[in-house]
């Protein structure tokens, strides 16, 4: 596994940097942000939704792969593709409407055979996927809509750097188990090493990301190095929480990885589990920076 991670990890990072650069260039040419990142996130969300559906099946819960993909795309659109010009009440109404339609459609779909058996579990699984992959994943699109693609890259790298730091620190000196009943491989030493790594990468990101990259509607946020340090620590901790959330789902389904599509990493969900929770937090961190400037 380590061999595959060392081989494919740098390749994935280089590909991501290339995608971000191309996305930024296309925005300058066309005036539209996210022409590459938006469809790429949709593809990742579809892959993760298929893995979620498979885990529900492993748990004995009926889950339509086709319906799961549809509701995840609805969640992405509801969360990440609404115009930024909408006022708060309209945006909230749209999000609630999307959730309501997903729930009603799920009730109708899973009761179509005129039986109530398993309907509640299937509807609940569909709503969970809608929120977890769709709405939360949509925050990555919101970040791209409002900020530079380099900010999105910084969020992803800072969050995943905690995973890398935790892995190597835990492997080297890890002795005290963090949550043995949920994730036996995680240790307190690994968590400290991971957060220290994300803090350092956050400081570097704060120095590299220009003030223009965090400008919204003419309001510019002044990003200091200590902002990067605090944000890095927060994203590291939150990202580990996202990883544990995915571990809870996988352990309940009785699987080690969400799939085996990515050598050394597992499935799509295994890669994006920490950014899924970190992206909403980062959105509000940046909002607080704007409010304070």
C-alpha cells in the first residue's frame, strides 16, 4: 500500500495542480469559473455515490445506484451552482426545496412495489448521500465560484497534508490509540503530527495565495501567516473528523475501503472524505476573514 501511495500520490497532486492551472486560465479567457473543476467534482461525486450505494447494499439496505447518482448531482447543483446573487432567504428556500424533492422522490421510488419493508432505511440512506456527497461536496464548487482555483487547491492540499503527516507520524512513533473501536490504525501521536503538518502547509499557503485570490464582491481579505497557521490546524482537525465519518460508514458496512479503484488509496470516497467536511468549514472561515476586514 505504501509503495502505491508513494507512486500515485505525487501523480495525483501534479494532475490536480495542472487542473487548477487550466481552470484558472479558462476563467481568464471565458470569464466563467470552474469550467474544469465543476465537471471534475461531478465525476468524483458520481464515483463516491456509487460506492455509498454499494456500502448500503452490503448492509442490507436497498439502494438504487441510478437514483443515488441523480440525488447527488441535485445536491451539487443545489449547493454549488446557485447564483451568488441570490439573497439568503432564496438560497435557503432552494436548498430546502431540493431536500424535499429528494425525500418525496425516494419515498415514491422505494414504495413502488407496494410494500413498506425497508422504505424508511432506503429513504434515509438516499438523504444521507444527498447531504454527505451532494450538499457538502457542493461547498467545493461554492469556494471555486467565489474564489480563485488556487484557494481551492490550498484547501485540498492543507487538508490532505494532515492525512499524510498523521500516517507517517503514527507509523513511526504512534503508541496510543485514538479511537480503537472505529479506526484501530489512528493514534494520538499521528493526530498531533498530522495537525502540525497541516498547520505548516497552511502557513506556506497563506504566503503563496495572493490577496487578489481571496477577494469577493470587491472586498479583499488580508491573509496573514497566522491566519494560515490557525486555518491549517482547523482544516487538519476537521479533515480527520471527515475521515472518521467515512470510517464509521465503512465499518458499519463491513468493508475496509469504499472500493479499490485507486491503487494504494482505496476508493473515491477514501480520497475525498476529509475535504468533504473541510470545504464547508473553510467557506465560513473565509467568510469570517471578510467580515473582519
